C-alpha cells in the first residue's frame, strides 16, 4: 500500500507554484485522520495535533522540479521504484503520512505538526517551509527528503540564494548561431580563408621534417631557429598597424601574404641552408603580420553584433582544412620534400588573389581598429 500511494502521488503533476492537485489528494487521504488540517497563508497543507506550540514540526515539500508536461511513468527495478519525482519528494510525503498516522493510532502524542509545503524548488525559494516555521514556531523541525530517509543530517553547509536579472537586446526573428546580416562578407572571407588553411596545413606543422629531409637538420638546429622566429614575429606584428593605416587593410593583407608566398617558393628552390633559414624567418614573420590585418578587416566589415560568431566561423574555416591537409603534406614530403611547399605556395596564391577580388572595393568602417598581436 505504501509503494502504491507513492506512485499514485508521484503521478500527479506538481511543478513549483502548481501543487494544488497533490494537496487535494492529501486532503482526501487525511479526511478521517486525527488532528486538524488547514491551508496556511502561502498554500501549504498543515496537519496538526495536540494543544499549543508544536514540540516538533515535520516538513515535506510536495512540489517537484519537473514541468507539468513531463511524462510521469514509473516502474519497479531491483526492489526500487523508478520514475520522475519518486524520491524528490513523493516518497517522503507518503512515508511521513503513514508514520504519523501509525503513531497517532497508538495513542495521544505531544503537540506536533506536519507541513506539506509548497514552493520549495527553484524560484519557490523555500517559501512554504519558511512560512510554516515562522507561523507555527516549533521547538524543533525536521525536513524530510525521499532520497535521504535513511540518514539524519544535523549539520551541513548552508547555501546563499541570489537572484540575477539579465538585460539585453531581444533576439530578432530568424537570428541564430550563424551570422546572417553579414553573410555576404563572411562567405567570401571564408572561401579565401579555407584555401589558405588548406595550404598552411600541408607544411606549417611539419617544417621541422622539411629541414631534416632536405637539409639534414635535426632539433638542435630547428629548435633555436623556431624560437628566433617566434621572437621576430612578436616585433614584426608591431609594423602591421603602421602599414595598414598607410595602405589600407586589404592592400596590406594582400601584399604581406603575397610576399610570404614568394618567400615560400624561394625556400623550395634554394639548396643553401642559411638562405633557406632566412627565407623561413621572413615568411613566418609576414604571415603572422597578415592574420591581424585580415581579422581587423573582417571585424570592421561585419555587423557589430555578429563579430564573435563571424570570428568563430572563419576560425573553423581555417582550422578544419589545416587539420585535414597535414597528413597529406607528410605523405607528399616523403615522396619529395619540396612538393608540399610548391602546392602550398599555389594555394596561398589562389587564396590571396581571391581575397583581393572579393574585397578590393570593400572598405571596413572607420571605427575598425588594428592592434599589435603578441
């Protein structure tokens, strides 16, 4: 009978602020029980007995975290009842009902009460429990939870509840994760960026392998070379804003990327190690100057509210082909160390020309800024 009543009660929807169905079930269930029953000011059902201030108040909330439309289906599994709201908190409500009924049937008890409380979960903010304690002023109180009926907890870490108000522009109809108002700019930028990413993936992650296969140099040479390159890149980035202000973002980006492409071709055509190292450092510096220029152009050209999503979409368009083409580049290099460099240079050239064709007549707004990137 106990388990049947737990399932029956749990089968009545009772999201916070909509607990009347369960309270009506309890009122019918307790119609012949000893004591008195009434609804308090916030709507909780109070079942009390004895005279005067309650020596003990038992609290069991009747609301659940589940929405009204949640399917309430239950099953027995390995000796357990399984389903939404069984443990939180139908089990506690029905158990306290049975236990108190049994105790009252054995004889008179000291003054006490059970509060079947409303508005416990979420935005209910313990309204029912606080109102019951304030109204009845019991000497002691025990809150019952179905998942913890086998434990008695007398001390625990407290909690602080905060209410957060979020304000902002209402989402326009049709607005989603992908930027739409700037789709024309982003789609063209994405196309050129995808070609560049495909080329970069062929060689950039495996430059150390190229130095080994073509020039017989191991980490003792490439490690310091790459470190020097990183330092040069940091200072080279400082020149990018100066060039962009003088020549414009599009012209500067195309000139830097085009020159870097020529240096990459030079690396493939030179057999002298010192010259290859110098070309490598120059190519790296120019390409690292290019990215902040191109990004600043994009941020100035797209709608201000779509800048974050535009940056994400364009970033994906570079990283995905970059990741895919690295394996292909390694296979090419095994056949001919210079082959990935030549194909990368060709792809860089196509991507650079595409960028110029797409954007040579597009001007980013005046408020677009370019800052050095470390």
